[in-house]
C-alpha cells in the first residue's frame, strides 16, 4: 500500500511528490501523458521566481529531475477511478489497481474549445490550442488569437517571433491579461485587436480557409478574416471527470478549503483542477506543498490509529 498517490505530473503534482518523498512517505505519481503538464505548451515563462526567463519545457525538466533526485516513482498510467475502500482508497488505472492511504489530485486542465462549426474537423489543420507546438507552421503568415487573458496575450506576443501579423479577437472591450503583457502587446506593431467579437465559425471543409467572426453585441454583423490559422485561448476545463467522491462545482473544479482538503478525508486537490483565484505555476507549487504536507499528517494519523 502506498502512503500517497499523486495523480498528475504537472507543477502541482511534482511538487507534492517532492514534498511527500522528502517527508519520508512512500509516494507514487500517475501520469497519463508526459511529465510536465500544461506549462510544456509555452515557450516563455517570466514570472516563476528564481527564473526570470526560462522555457516551460526546461522548467519542467528541472521539476522532473528534482523529483527523481529524491526517488519519486512515476508510473505512466491513466487514472480512471478513485474508489473508497473501508479504511483507505483504491486507484484504478488503465493498467492496474493500487491501494493508498492518501490521494493528491493534481490533474490540471485542458483548453476550452470554441464549440463552433468547423472547429473540431480542422484541429491540427489551422485550428490550434498551442502556439509553441504549431506556431512554426504559420511562419510569416497572418493568424488570429482568440481570448484576452494572460495565456492569449502571452502566446500572441510569442507568435510575433514567427508569424507576420496577429489579430487578437476578444469578446470584451478590454483585456484581462496582466498589465505588463498588455503593455507589450499594445506596443508590438505585429499585433492588432478586434474588440467585442467572437468566432462564429471556422471556414473550410477539408482545408482551413479562415474564420468568420461576429459582433458580440449584434450577432447579425459578421465578417470573414482571411487568416492562415487560429489559436484559441479562452480558458480551461478541469480534468476531474474520473473522480466522483469529492465535491466539485458544476464546471468540474474540485472544491477545497484553504489547506487543500477536499470533501473526502485523505483526498487533497492541488493546482489548476481546484477552485482557486489564480492558476499559475507559483500557485500550483504552493498547492502541491500544502497537499503533501497535509497528506503526510493524515498518513501519520492513519498509521498510528491502525497499528
Ligand atoms: C499557453 C499557456 C501559457 C502559460 N503560461 C504561464 C506562465 O508563463 N506562468 C505561469 O505561472 N503559468 C502559466 N500558465 C499556467 C500554468 O501552465 C498552469 O497553471 C500550470 O501548469 C498547471 O499545473 P497543474 O500541475 O495544476 O496541472 P497541469 O500542468 O495541467 O498537469 C496535470 C497533469 O495531470 C495529467 N493528468 C490529467 N488527468 C489524468 C489522469 N486521469 N490520470 C493521470 N494523469 C492525468 C495530465 O496529463 C498533466 O500532465 C500557462 C498556461 C498555458 C496553457
């Protein structure tokens, strides 16, 4: 039986694993894809203290090396269910079942889709959610970025290194992104803005042929934009469908208290998958540390009452 099972090897999960392992716990991390999580999708990280400029992949390589240095076990398995047993929990993955005293859910989130006509069939052929992955396909061309938050503006700025021109389309009349990002975007000659507009549909059958946008205040007013690609940054959906024994919001975010306890004893949630007011590497790291610390205390209490 493990002391702590951590689900997800992003910033939150790896931090929880490092803290748990250093506290002498027997920890395993389950990861369904590759180690690193969402931050792998961005090239420039400038707000993680101690690293004024580092790429997402390099930062996560350091997290992984740090976790491995302390002997964290990482298993590449997708968790499909967490079951309550009499005294502990059973983790069901696509490869097996594992018992554990405590669980840290750090499964992060995935990009929200526009849910407009043409989007789904043209993913990877003009519709993208990752500038780092797909930006180079649009070298010296014109693209659209949808959204007005940190991720949209940061990735628009990143794309200026590759593409000829970027049109940011935002459903409001002002950005939500950090001031420093806004200032950089406003003074970049490659970036222009279309305010108060949303995407109506993606044009093209087998081949991407631009997008049609509409006025958010008057949907009958539409215009076609002849861009070569569209990058969508309109928020995230938490990866929490697999767990139904903790309380969640209607949108699937796990509800925790300030010390990241969920509604189920011995289950903690950390990072982007929980209700929180900021989703950044720094907050995920804080959550991961809290989750492991409190999980460790739970494990100690469990062991002293079950021996
Ligand atoms: C484009 C972009 C740019 C960003 N830029 C910055 C930035 O500059 N600075 C900053 O601080 N933050 C930035 N962020 C936000 C930051 O990336 C996230 O807040 C952070 O990475 C979330 O970490 P996490 O550990 O909570 O989840 P994630 O990074 O999402 O990791 C969760 C992991 O869990 C795994 N997983 C999910 N479900 C299961 C399952 N059932 N079984 C097993 N494994 C599972 C996933 O594969 C994933 O590896 C950016 C985000 C994006 C999208």
